[in-house]
């Protein structure tokens, strides 16, 4: 059966349509004021966007995949994050999906600069990342079931700070594979990247340290 469209970074659009919102909207909602406006970078199909709208937040969703954005029922902008130049700022900017762990330092810098350029004075940038300990713990075969989607990691390979793997998704008799490479950042590297974007670490938003907030320096 056809596997449908994939994004430039290898995400299968159909999988993101099937995945449930999970904990992410609640984590974001708890970290920002009621009704705070949100710029969501890398929104995909709106899995988190739509739940945040239901929680009372006006959201502008950004993604460079027209196939993903076609499913978003919110204000949306088709753009690469690094090229985003909106003439407005937001109470919160959301940089989820471990985009900050991108292997390329230049991409990480550009993502954070875009976040910093669009956050209001007194606002927050909320980041989801793979903390350093994740890189030690992750194993072949790790995974589970999210909604109706089976998720399994395969071919985990470590090379210094880099970790490559393939995520295998299955649902409804179909399957998809998404290879990825991500980079471990220690706290020094993280803080340096934030500083270069005019941001400063504020606090952990979850006990497992997979989400944190940063604010304009
Ligand atoms: C892993 S998906 C996650 C989507 C959504 N955040 C979610 O959790 O359901 C990552 C999304 O970020 C988008 N993306 C990745 N790099 C991007 C970039 N440089 N500019 C714009 N969008 C990007 C992809 O097209 C994809 O839709």
C-alpha cells in the first residue's frame, strides 16, 4: 500500500496524522500564561497545534512541508524555520520534536535565532530535546505503541556526539521508516547555542528534562 508523502527531513505525513497529541500540549500549556499566543516551529499536521487551540491559545503553525500544513486548522506559514521573518512576536515560541538536536550546528543556531527573533520581551521559548542521558540509554528495539501507531527504533549507531537510527512505524497493516541523525549537546553546548540566539536557559518544564524554557537574555 502507498506510504504517502514524506517531508524534507523524512517524516511520514500519514504517521503524524495518526499519532495522538500525547503529553506535549499539556506541558506547553502549563509552562505559559492562559491564552498566551504561540508560534509553533515545525508543526507538522497540527498534532499539537490543534490541542493548544482547544486549550485557548492562538497558534501560528510553521512548517516547510505543504503536505503537512494541508492538515493544519490554524493560521499557518509554509517556510523553512531558518528563513522565517514574521513581522510580529509571540508570548511563546515552541521548538519541539528534538529539532534542536540537529546534527548541524548552523541549523541549530538558525532555529534558535528564529525562535529568539519571534518571542516577545517577557515571553518564553519552549524547547523539546534529547537530554544527554537519552543518548546513553537508547537501544535497538526500543519503542511502544502511540495511539494506533507502533513505534520501534532500529539500527542505533553511535559516533562520538552523533547518534543515527531508523524509526520504524506501523499502523493498519502499513509501515514507514524514518532515518535520522541527532547530536548530543552537553549543558555547555546548549547554553552557548542559547546565548548566541540572545536567549538564556530558564527552567526544566518536565521531571525527565526533555522540555525546558528559555527567555530573552
Ligand atoms: C518530527 S515532525 C513533528 C511535527 C510536530 N511537531 C509533531 O510533534 O507532531 C517535524 C516537523 O518539522 C518540520 N521541519 C523540520 N525541519 C524544518 C525546517 N528547517 N523548517 C520548517 N519545518 C521543518 C518537518 O517538515 C516536520 O513536519
